[in-house]
């Protein structure tokens, strides 16, 4: 594969200016980023989520140039997504090409598709598009792209740990979709790699909304007294969960898809389409369920506001399906060790600090939610399908799922309180600016860094363990990285085994 150095890239920009009218924003000047300051990025993971995340934000930026695309899948129409042609419609608007993807027989994505979309956009906006490379393996990309400054990792959960670690060891900024990693051991190894690296890190679930600052101001002022509990619930999953066993076989591996490489650190299994694309979320081997998918967006808000650390215990209540075995005996108490349950509740206890007493956080999915507060009965209102509730010893604050639109309940209390406490002014710059500015400054101070989200990242992986050892309060010794009251739970702290070559990456 061709390799273009940063010097060659800048040279191609100069050559382009000799033959075309290049916008001032590309060549630099007052108010614009000069080409020498552009950040060169590799996109690792080219599925439907990456199409949404990269096309709608990253490619549009004049100060970022995506130069490499990595995915084990080359180009196919068999992706699974929430809507049949929603992404195609967005890409058409993004490219201003109403016929893009005409004749597609399904949802299309892959590394060649990502490169095609980016090339089209750059050419339309008179930016250099020649020399972009597509790779099957991120390890090859890291060896052949020394000038890449950041790796944007939007892959299935089980690949996050190894990719983030490998990028950091190469001195590349690790910009990752959630989660940081999918098992406790790998979360710790990612953080270790970050501590040893001078490169920036950032989790793309970071947000900085004015409503979060309003919520923080209310809580800080003691409007509901001392916060004792936080409840967060979602109507997800929107994908299948509840599998009891791995598949014993399936259809042939699609052409252009490297199934062995897609499995990453996981031991080899026979291919089945239910493992891949968005369906991976329902398998412990490949995903972290609804919590790993959405909990970083929502629970990160109370973690920041209340300064919650690593929990001291976790306990789970998963749903179970009744079964009948060969002897015709009900097996309703069976807990799957391979597939996340269709619904669950989680409770974590966060130890007391000098600033506050202990706080319990609760997560609900699969349609579960907390009991409707009495204050809402006064207003003849029920809890929405998704939301967040802060319970203090002097009142309650109800928010939407991500902690926005906070309001005191009942409505009568909100009415008398409204406007009495103002939040501080919020810098409403794009959240991507956090990591882009950190790279430009040569610092590690992104507010969305792996270090900032570390307690929540660990709590998520503790929950996926507790789901397999349910109905028991699991006591967590963070320093020893072990549960003190369950040998079974400790078997899930790291993967049972690693594919050859990946254990060396993770360590």
C-alpha cells in the first residue's frame, strides 16, 4: 500500500493550489488553520456508527484531515442498523449527492466505503483527497502511517482495549468511542498505557451542556440537600439479547470480511452474523450491553458532579427465561454466561469522601425503571421511558436520560424555585475541540480523557461481571483488582484466554 508522509501531504496541498482555486481555509490565513497545523487522523472502524460520528463532525472540520481507514470488512451491504436507509440519507445530504448509494440492496459500510465518502467530500471542498489508504488491520496501519497523530477508534467493544493501547504505545492520541475497554483488566491496561504515554486520550461520549452545569449548581447549592441516590434508566436494548449459548455453526463468512481479524483478542469461534455489527452488544465476548452503549453518556454526568470514584460493591438483578431440559424440569434460575440478559437492574455503592457521604447509583434497562416518586403522583405524571432521578434528603430532581432538562418535583416546587440559582457561564465549544486542542497544545488535558472517565469505565465492567454472578453483593477491592467474596466473579476480571498475538498487545 502507498504511504504518504506529512511532508508529501503538505506538498500535495501546495501542488493543488497551483492548478485550482483553493479556499483560504485550506491554505491558511487569518481565522483559518494553516495546513501545517492540520491534525492527521486514522479512522479505525468503518461501520454505521462511524459513518454517523465521522461524517457528521470530523470530516467537516478544516483543521483535521482523515488519511487512513481501517476495518476488517472491505465493502458490503449486510450491515444491521436502526433504520434501513437512514445513514444513506444522511450521507446524501452530507455529500450533496442525492443519488449516492442508488441501487443499494441493503445497509452499506466498510473501509472502502469510508474512504470513498471522505474522498468525495474533500474533492467537493477542494481539499487534498489523493493518497488516502485503506487497511484491513490497525496494526499494519500503525506501522505504515508514522505521521498519523490520532486514532479515532469506533469499533465493537471487545476491540477497544487493544486498539487504544496500541495507539498510545505508538505515541498516537487515542480517541475512542465508548467503552474505554470491555473488561476490567483491559481498562486498567489502557490507563497504564495512557499514564506512560505523552499522547492525549478522549472518550467520545464526553459532553458539556449548559443543563449539566445548571444541575451541578443546584446540587452544589444544596437545593435537594445531600444526594444519596442517583437512578438512570433506558428502554434499550434495541438489539437481541438473552442468548444462552454460542452458535455451533452458521453461513459462510462473507467475501471481503476478515472474520479472524474481527474477533481481535477473543478466542476463535465459527462465524455467525448475529455476532457482528450492532448485534455484538448482546454478547459478553464482544459487547457490554445497554450500559456500555449508553451509560457513558448519561452516568458520566453524576460521576462528574458528585465526584464519584470506583464503587466498593456492585449487585445485579437480571431477567431470566424459564427453560425445560431433557428431563422436562424447569430451569428458570439459569443465568447465561455468554449473552447479556434482556433486562436488568444494577446497583453500585460509591464510598464516602471528605465532601459527601456514600452515594448509591442505580441503572435500569430492558424497560425496567424505578418506582414512580410520590411527587409525580401529585402532578398526575408517570416516569418517561428514559430518564435520570437525583434523590436527596430534602427533595428530588428529575432529568432526561442524559441529565439534561433538570426540574424539581413536584411542579409546584419548581415554580417557586425557578431562577433562584444560576449556573456559571458554559464554554459551548464543540466537544471534539477538547481532544483536538489537546493534540495541538501537546498536552493530555482533555476534559473527556480516559483518566477523567476511569471510575465509570471500571464500574461498567464490574456490572457485566455481576450480571453473571447475580443476586449477590460483590465486594470490590480496587487496589487488589479483585472481589473479596466471590472466586467465581474473579474469573471474569480478565478474558479467559486471548488469541495469539493480542495478549502481548494488552499485557
